[in-house]
C-alpha cells in the first residue's frame, strides 16, 4: 500500500506505526500505519504524518476492537469503571441485558425480585447488587440515561430484558408466570417501542430450564407464550429497529426450539440471535440448526447463532460457587470456615469418609455439573481448554481403580484447596473442539457467550477472544482459522449481528477502537479470584499477556496488559449506521 489514505500531513493525536493490519473485513493482511485524530481513524498507509504519541507496531498485528455480543455487565457497568475481564482481552464494545435478565424497568417494590432472578441465573451475590445498585431509575430509558452518565473503559449497549419488563407490566402475575392478557401484551409492546426509541439495542429473553432464581424457582420468562414474544418484538417493529436475542432450552433441543425464532422473525421482520452449542456425547443436532438458519435466510430472515469457541461449562473449586462436594450434607459443617481450615478439616478421616460416600443433596441445577465426572477436568497453569479425555476425573478413576470422588478429593488436598476444575457442559464433542470450529466457520455464526459481568464464582469465559486467536489461529496445526478470518469474526461480523455497523473495521473515518497484539507473546493465565465488587464480593478474573495496546475512541485504555486509567467508554444507543 504505497499511498496514504486520508493523510493531509497534519499532526495526529496517535500513530500506530508499521503494524500488520487485519482490518476486520476478512480481506488480506497489509503492513501500514494507522493515524488517529479526534477519536477517529484519520489515515491508513505507509509513512503517515507524525503523531503526538506513537506506538511501534512492527511485528505486531493491528485489529479493530473486539465486540462481545453476550455479556451481563448490567450491574458492573453501574458500580464499576473497568469492565473486566472483557477489556483485558481486546474487547472494546459489549452488549448486555442478554437472557432477559436485568434491572430495568423496575418499581421499588420489585427490586428484590429482580435481584433474586439475577442471583440465580447469573451467579451475582445478592449483597453485591444490594450494595452496588443505586436504583436511581424506574423506566428503561432512565436506566440508559444512568449508563450514559457513568465513566467506564469500554463502550456498552443494552437490550431491554424480558423478566423486568414482564414483572413491571404484570406484577406478581408476571413473576408467577401467568399468561399475559391482551392489555399486558399491548403494554409490553408499547414499552419495548419506547425502549428501542430511547436506545435499547433490542429485546432479550430466555427459555432455558436451568435458568432459575436464587430460591430455585423458574424465572418469569420461562415457557412464555410465543404470542407474548411476538407482541413484544412487534414493539421493535413499531420502532423500526432492534434485535431479538433468545436463549432456547437446550434440554428440549435447539433444533426443536428453533421454531420459536422462526415464528417471531416471520411475524415481526426483526433479526434474531441465539445461543448454539454441541453436546459432548449427544447426537450432533447443531448441524440441523445450521440448516434451519440457512432456510430462514432463504426466506429473507436474518438469524445469527452465538457460539463459544471453547467448552461451555463451569469452573469449580472450594473458593467458588460450585465444587464436587458442595451439596454433600457433611459439607455444611465446614462451609463457612476459611479455606485453610476447610482443608485441614477435609484431612480428618471421619469427614473424608463422609464426603466421599454421601450423595449430592438438592440445589441449583448448576451444582450438578460439578459431578459430571466424564467431562470434568483439572484446570492448571497454563489453562488447557482442550484437555485430553484421559485427564477427566472419570478416566483417571478408571485408570487408578478408584472413584472420581477420590480423584477430585486428592487434587483438592494436594493443592491446599486451591485446585480448579473445568466442568465441560458442551462444545467439547468427543473431547474435541472440532464442532466449535465447524460452527464458527459457518456464515451465520459468531463467537460470543463471554458472560462478562456474571457468574462471578463459576464462569470466566470473557477471555474467549484471546483463546480464539491463540488456539485456533496461532497454535492449531490443522483445522484452524486464518488470522484475517478470525479477526473478522471477533469484530465486524459480531458487530453486524446486532446492528452495529459503526465499528468492527479499520477504515478512514471509522471510530478508533483498535488493538495492537503481539501474537508471539499471546497467552492466557489461570483464572484467579479478586475481591473488588461492592460489599467486598469476589469474582473470577483472567489475565492475558500480549496486548501491547487497546484503544477506545482514540484513547489508550490498556498498555502492555495493564489499565491506563483512561475512561472513554460510552453508551451506544441502539443500532448504528456505518
């Protein structure tokens, strides 16, 4: 590229010099400078005019900022300024309100109910939300205004979530999952139109049976009538904008549940996006879903599946929400002890015998995953998200002639109680990531499901962007992705899936959201516990090495894997034109 596009020889605010550019479109890589002025890309080419600040990107890749379309920063974006882990992994825009859970609209007397829903579905401790949320809003437009007034490192966009909307309109009837009457539907439709016009990116809901409240009940949206979904999404059609996000019930089957998407999209004309995964040892029904999406496209619909690039599941450990012994009756004796005292107690023969022999009691469905022995693996440093099947608790037990409980127990004692487990629920079909690769390669799928801002004690998947680049681009010898292709998935393709056409590419005039990445140094660190939430709450965080710089609207928010303290992040109000 010999000519400088957009350069008029003026001094720029920032110049990224000599990097290998993956521009987000999927086009071939080029080596060029990128100049930034007033928060936008001012020039791309070789030999651009100097900048007041410069980054030497020789030997580095330069990409647009990544877009994560499935997060739950609805609370963290209110009480915090740094949307970590996402911003530590090159993400510059997040979409929240997914799964139909959130905090607006909400009347004062319904706050505890919404906290109960969010605590159960997204594993955010109730005390964190009670302490951290000022609740200085009632309507969804007021919530957006509150977001807009805050300071944060990266951009946020939000869906209007179904559970708060339903309870706001129907009160206790909505919480009890009674059918909505004609007046209820009309009111939800009108409020959705209002939310879209105020800047909601769309409407989100969940039909997943294991999405439960903290007290074990079904969430307000579970098994909501398709007529209700059509009426609400008609509010988006009335406003002329908005994406329909839905979590189908995987236990019924994505292919069987897909008819819900077809019905809503056909009735309203709005685009849809949903969660898709493969089972570990189930028939590959996800291929049926790919065909169903292709059929929808042929009818003129736009439907995009969200796919996690690595196993969907939980991280288990004694300091986390779930672990292999958390629902054993005898565990209650030591549950509230400090970790060191827990470990000491576990070494006592009587307690050891009890914990190794007791059956799990009743509890949240997520807890059962911590005993899915066939698909439960040790998670060590560096973390291996594609472990050999032989390392599972079940396989180790068979090899040693003992029980999986004994294998897990010994691991916990050997690590002073700090040992972690990866409990793989899906996307690890036949102990391989081949199915994830095939889904991600499909034109109607995007990488997602980072779940940042939620599952603080059980999931730390907001690092999937780093994993995708490391595993599928740099390290996988066959069946991987080219760099340009992978960057396209993480940027433009993801952004367009939810109507954000103003980001995800590097071109003159575009918003200057940019990563400078050292692919040779790119590494994931073992998830760690930090205690920086309101009320001293703990969360899982995962660091990365290899991000020389992450830039939002022309400001460097992270340099050499550390926050700079810059807070240029803004609220994105609704779908955006290019």
